[in-house]
C-alpha cells in the first residue's frame, strides 16, 4: 500500500491501472493533460491532477505539491503515450518530436521531478510496445511510434544502471495489442485479445509486486505478437 502516480489516466490502460491500484487500497495520483472530474472516479483515494507529462514545469509544480503534503512515491506508472501511424513520407518532424516527447522524454522528466520523493523501494513501470521490443515483428507506418517506444526501453535500462545503488527498480512492459481507443484509432476493426481492464489490472499488480522479481528488465507482455 502506498502512493502511486499514473500518467495518461484519462482513458485506456492508464485509467484502468489507476482504478485497480485504488481498489487495492493505494493512494493514486491520476495525471492527465486535461482536468479530470474527481466525481467520475468513485474512489476517495484517487486524486486527479492536470499534468502534461511532456512539460517539466507541470512536473515541478506537482512534485512541489507532493512535497508540501509530505508524500513519498511508492510507484510510478508511465502509461501516457502518443501513437501516430503514417507512411514515412508523410511523417513530419513534429510527428517524430511529439512521439519521442510523449513516449520517451516524458518518463524521464517524471523521474527527474519525482526522484527526491522516491521511497527506497520505488518501482517505476513504463509502458512500451512490442513494436519497440528489439527483434519483434514490425509494422509499416509505425516509424515514429515504434522507434520512440524503443527509446523508452533503452531509457529504462539506463536508469536502472544509473540508480541501481539506491535500490530503485525500473522495468518496462512491451505490450501487445490491448483493446483501447488508441488501438481502435490506429488499427480500425482490429480486435485485441486483451481488454483495457484486464491489462490495467495486470499492470497494477506488476507495479506493486513485479520489482521483487524484475529490476531493469524489458518484458514482452503479449500473447499474440512474436
Ligand atoms: N493499446 C495498445 O494496444 C497498446 C499496445 C502497446 C503499448 N501501448 C501503450 O500503452 C499505453 C496506454 O495506451 P492506451 O492504449 O491506453 O492509449 P490511450 O487510450 O490513447 O491513452 C493514452 C493516454 O496518453 C495520453 N496522451 C496521448 N497523447 C499524448 C501526448 N501527445 N502527450 C502526452 N500524453 C498523451 C492521454 O492521456 P491524457 O489525455 O489523460 O493526458 C491518453 O489518455 C501507451 O503508452 C501506449 O503506447 C498500448
């Protein structure tokens, strides 16, 4: 039981992770770029905050609030992500910049801002994709998304090395297809074998317990993609 921070909590897997962590009695800081309505969450221990994970100033203010409240961080789940699917000829520099900002830089900014509040046993879980898993099957149109998700994988490995002696744990989950709005927008008609609720419950459990078994690991979480 502790304080968990979840980015990209407005919808999809992030929302389900926040709900599952709260259902298990944790205090959850559900972050979104938009101001979420606390009344929608039904859990008094879920606190919603407007934090755009690509904005260092937002992270600073949020960390300041936690510090002022005397909170410490047990876990961070980087679920926010941005998917643009276009042929390479149509991908703009902004598409690449936005993808890398949301998928790779944001998790680093989160750690930078929150690390003074990390508990010794903190677990940082970043959601990457099978597309960013080295040697996996790749799909056309995913150059910006998959390469930025691969950067998130490498980031996790580097952070584990950099902070290993503090006892902190960093793991990255490379997800296969999960039925969310992101998937439906990128691959209309495709039916994923796993719902957002199922994956959210799995990630919530992993965030609480996975660091007993895994540290600095890149884990494929997929029943379909090789
Ligand atoms: N669904 C899948 O099949 C699948 C597969 C592999 C990996 N993943 C990864 O799992 C995570 C959750 O995915 P999901 O399917 O739940 O997606 P989703 O429903 O689109 O939710 C992603 C969240 O990311 C935030 N976001 C979107 N664009 C952003 C941007 N440009 N900058 C910062 N934040 C942004 C949004 O949060 P706010 O609006 O609340 O800020 C949104 O709620 C993502 O990192 C995704 O890449 C998903």
